[in-house]
């Protein structure tokens, strides 16, 4: 029997889980909780990410409704910085015997040891192996680029085509869909060199064991720093991925801005030279960012947009020339994105089944 899943507090990234709730494995989405003071009770989840309506509604948190869940997934939200609120929900869940799954961010804040790390072998042969199926690599500029929504959209599309898809995602939310989480395939104690070798071998084993027709692999952390204060991982994780797994098609998830053709050319060339992944498709999110002056440029301020605005800008204001630009939270744009990716892949020498 599937477990009834609750979310608290619903964050932008969790909106992707709700949008693709029919892909959940061993879970049924039951409740999408928000703190009462946000005054969002009864509103469609799309009010948080600006995308197409999903007909699933936010619910003010209370213990009675929590009791209807078997599992609660707790995440950290910048809009909810009072730690005691999280502790109260944890206490409620523990009292009622409800299983708690923590996001990486919240687990780190509470010093909780996570146990999802897979048993990774110490490979003795120092060589890299090619995969026998096509690979889609998904990179991003950072948090808030709707990367998870892009991953799930592509997975849903190719699964609906009857393909055996090995999906390795950028968030531990992927576990709810039966997908792998990339950081669980790595040991933080390993050197860069060893991480590349192990990741290559492990993905090769997973793809062969699953007899995958397609691998979709998405990197946590951004492709580059924003400035000298906002480092965003310095592009280390995408570099490990790019060296470990040869990509047949690359999607770059980006913040919204009025990009020029030259800028998009530059981003594609950067990803090619840095990671061996020239960008085929740009996924433009419903988020605009700029450095926060109140923190002396040490953090980014995120500003939410809606898909109608972004789609209009993609059509009339962004000079993309031959580049493929899509919005991952609009149903029509998602269909176009997936069709374009399929078209590119079927024209690749590694023909899809």
C-alpha cells in the first residue's frame, strides 16, 4: 500500500513534486502544508511557482491534518526562518509516529545524519566507460531555476514513450519517484579524480543493470560562481559529472533575464569547454535574481515571476536566434521542450529505441 505523503512547508522546489505527483512511487501525495500566517490556505500550488494551475491546493498546517499522513517531508524555506516552527512540526510527527524525511538543507541545520548514501565500490581500474544508451545532462545556474521540474518533465515524457529511463536527479526529492539522487553516488571524502572514476563506473553499472534506453542525469550546484562572495559550489559538481559521463544532449536551467544571442552563445561555449557539454536547450525559469545589497552582495535575492510573463518575453524580448528556449512550468512550453529534446536525440548517432 502506498504511503500518504505530506509536505511542510511547501517550497518552490516541492511544487515540482506536486506537479508530477502521478509519477510518485510508493507514495500518494496527501497534504501540501503551509504556515497559517502566509494566508495561502486553499490556493492552487501554482501561486508559489507561477506556473500553470495544477488543481492541488495548499493547506494551513495543523496537527489534525498531519495525522492523516504516513510520512512528512520537511524542507527549509527562506520565507520561514523561525527554527522553532520546524521543531514543533517534528515534535508533532514524532508524537504521532509519523515518518520524517528531511531535505539536505534541514538535515544539515539540525545535524541529522542522513543514511541514503549507497554502498559504492572501490573500483580498481582507472578508466572511463561509455554508456550504451543516450544521455541527457541537466545543468543549472543555481537554486530556483526550476531544475527539478525540468528533470521530471523529461522523465515523464520519455517514460510515456515506453522507454526504460534511468533518472539520476539533483535533489533528494527524486527518491519519492524511485529515482537515484546524484549526491548519493558520491563520497565527499574522495578526491576529484576518484569521484569522477567512481561516478562513471557506478552510473555504468546502474544503466546496464536496468537495461536503460535513456539516462537523464542532473547535477546539483551551479555551473559557476555568481561573484566572489556567492560561490554556488564553484562548478565542481557539474565538472565531476561532465568528466564522468559523456552527454548526448545538455539542458541548462537558467534564471530569467533578457538574454542576448551573444550571452547564450557564451553560456553554451562555457559549458562545452568547462564540462564537455555544449548547451542544446535552455530552460528559462520563473525566477529573476540579483545580489542583495543589504548583505554586501553575499546572498542572492530571488524574485518570482509567472509563466505568462516569461513566455511572452521568450517570444518577443529575448534575442535567442537559433537557440532553443522554453519555460518548464507552462504546459505548452513543456510539451515543446520535450518534443525538441526527443527530436535532437533521435538525430544523434546513438539512436533511441
